[in-house]
C-alpha cells in the first residue's frame, strides 16, 4: 500500500488538483462576466436592436472571431509577453489565467449572443411599450429570458476550460496537465498519467452535473 502511495505521489497530485480547480473557477467566473458583456454588446449593437451601431458591432465581432479562432496552445505562446508584464512570470497557475480568459471569453460571448437572439422579439417590444428603459430591458427581460441558455453555455465553456488548463500545464502552468506531463509522461509513470486523466474527467462530470441541475431549476418552460 505504501508503495502505491509513493508511486502516486498523493501530496503532489492533490496540489495539482487544487491548482486545476483554482484556474478553472477563477477563469470561469471572469469569462462569464466578460463573455456576458461582449455577448450583450454584440446583440444590442446588431441590426434592428436597441443600440444598433454597425461600426462598434464590427469591432467587437472581429475581436471575438479572431480570439476564438486561435488554437489555445498557440494563444498561450502569443500572450507570453503580455502574461509576463501582467503576472511577472509565464509559469504557475496565475500565469495561465490571461490566456484561459482571453481564449474562452470570446467563445462564450458568441453563445450569449445566440441565446439572446432566441428571445421572442415580442417580449422586448412589449417591454418597450410599457415604458421600460433600455437597462431595465437588459436586466429584467433579456438576461432572465436567456438565463437557462446562458448557464448551459457557461457549462460548456467551463468544460472547455478544464481541457485548456491541461494544455497550459504542458508548458508550465501547473495543475493536472503539468503533473501528468512531468511526473507521468516524462517520469515514465503510466499510472500517474492515468490517475490525473481520471481526475480531470471527474471534474468535467461534476461541472456538467452542476450545470444541468441549475439549468433545470431555472428553466420554467
């Protein structure tokens, strides 16, 4: 038993799991906020909507399309100078956060825009006719109506972020990806790689279950 415990390096494995959870939770929260803002702006500045502005919509859409199209591993490399300036290092969990957020927020922003487009225009027009302000429509009509889809979207994004943390770990960001690569692959310890993979899968399953539960609770249809 002791040989198994030594082989699995439980203390290091626990630390790596905590780092993965830390990166995931922080990046999911910030991604939700930034993605919601970007998605709202994409929708509201679009044709026929409250803040219609073709120029601003084009700028935001271009930013979103560029950053959600760059493969994540390449994005990390491109952001190394920015990450060093912001965090002071390109190693560790904190150093992974800029790339995680910049890589996922545009992806979620498109999901937000799609969710808002699905809202019945009649609901928005009815709110306008009753004298609701633009901000009241945003916070009392658009977001509540789209909330089930927004939660489903952030669930999908959170699962993608878990895989991003694993990729970031390969270049020194820490977490289970880093642990599996250094201790498992380079250390020729297949068991460690397998256990790290199982832990990542467990995290993904937990995120999916939580997302599904909240979606069912909020969706009144």
